[in-house]
C-alpha cells in the first residue's frame, strides 16, 4: 500500500509537468472527491485553475458558504473560484415535477447547462478536471442492465465546454485513500470527513414536488439531526444519516389549536459499500431529542418518523 504523502507529492509533480502553463477548469461540488482534486490541482498550477461551484439551492444548510470559505477569496488556496447561485433556476425547472427520475434528470441537465454557461464566460481551457475515483471507474464499466436510479454526479461531462483533455488525478484511489490524501493536503476535517451526498442533493430527499419552503424545512431538520448526532458522538459507525421530507401531512395539536403539517423522516444506515445497508439502531434518547427539537424549531413539521428499513428492499435515499 502506497503512502499518501508520496502520492500527493508525485501527483502534484505530474500535474505540474502535464499542464505546464495551461489552464484548467474544475466543477467543485463541495464533496470530498472534487475538493481533493481541486486542491491537488491548485498545488500544481495555482491560479491557472478555475473552480466553478454551482449552488443549485439543494445543498445542506450552510454548505454553500462552507465551500466558499475554503476555496473563495478569503480561503486558503490559490485558485480562481466562481460561485454561481442558481437556486431560482433549479426551483423554477422543478416546479410541479414529482416523479423521481424526472427530478434527477432535470437537476443533472440544469447543472450541466449552468456549468457550461460559466465555462463559456471563462473561455477556452486546456484541461477539464474530474474528481472520478476508482469505484466510479469500475461501476461505469459494469454496464448495469437495470437502472434502479440514474446517478448524477456533480461534474458529469458537459458537451459544450471547450477543452483538450480530461484530468482525473484520483482515478486509482478508493474513498478512504481520497480522504487520506485530503488530510495530507490540509483540507479541513469537516470537508474531508463529509458523508456522501448525492449530486441531486436535497432534491431527492424531498418526496414529490420540490419547493423553496420544503427545502428550508429539510435543511433545518437535517442540521438539527447532524448537530445532535455530533454532540452524542455516535457518527463513527454511520455510513450516512440525514433528514428527509415526506409528502405526507397529518393532524397534530399545538396549544389549543389543530395543526396539519408535514412529517420529517430520519434515516441512518450502517453500510460498508452502499450497495446494501442496515438501519442503524440509534439510541432512543438521541432520537427523542432530535424529534423534540425539530417539532419545536422547524415550522411546518408536526411529526417525526424514523426509517427502520434495510437496503434492500429500500434504498438509502428516499427517491
Ligand atoms: P441509494 O439511494 O441508491 O444510494 O441506496 C446509494 C448511495 O449513492 C448515493 N446516491 C447518489 N450519489 N448521485 C450521487 O452522486 C446520485 O444521483 C445519487 N443517488 C444516490 C447515495 O447518497 C448513497 O450514498
């Protein structure tokens, strides 16, 4: 097994050789892979790299600002950083759409359009950087016969961007090696240890139509859930944990009044490969604290459910 410091050093040198005085463009999602790829490139070619961060308005609470804090002007890296707040565009496209695959398709396509527009403004580049990792390489080679969910990876290939070559500095690494490289590169822990987050983001954690109001509800509920899990220190064995929003409203009572509000669902799974997963047995006191906080702090929610289902037959995400 190779050492990460030598991987980082060797890769930075190779990228420097390869790219020379050329220009590179990277779609930054804020996830681990694209962040590590971007930092490797910044070490190799500095501001010859431009990172485009498309904020589709379907990120977790504060996530956009966290990415900007690391890669933006006052951040730690020597890169050109462009943040595009495309929230309204995505919400407009998603208006009235309830079918999961259609939602994924719209988000994926709109992402590429927004990225292409930004790339056109930046002008021709020599290299397009992709945060592809080894499992992605294998998976796309398998040619799965039945598509259960069409995966959209932020950074999927745009058709109308002018570049000569693709660089994929992580294509031989597994996830834990990518994280190790990220640590070696001094990327903050909260980025390196970030749990997997799907390209279509909260769009597929809201069952049915996506609206600004529902995104806000999920963001707040999810932030509370993550905060309480961190406080309890139980995140270690959890492959993924998040709040999602059902499209079910039910009757509740608050003070003297009747409410008719949404139900939030909490999910937490243990998994080694994300192909199968078990529902995690979270401590009741944690679930209970999260529930109390969500119904008290998040408007529009009067019920909190815990998802006890394994994958299969469920999937990890709700859509
Ligand atoms: P499922 O829901 O299929 O998810 O059990 C398995 C893993 O894949 C992630 N996931 C996605 N990741 N784009 C991504 O980049 C997607 O469209 C997507 N859909 C699911 C999910 O978060 C879990 O880690």
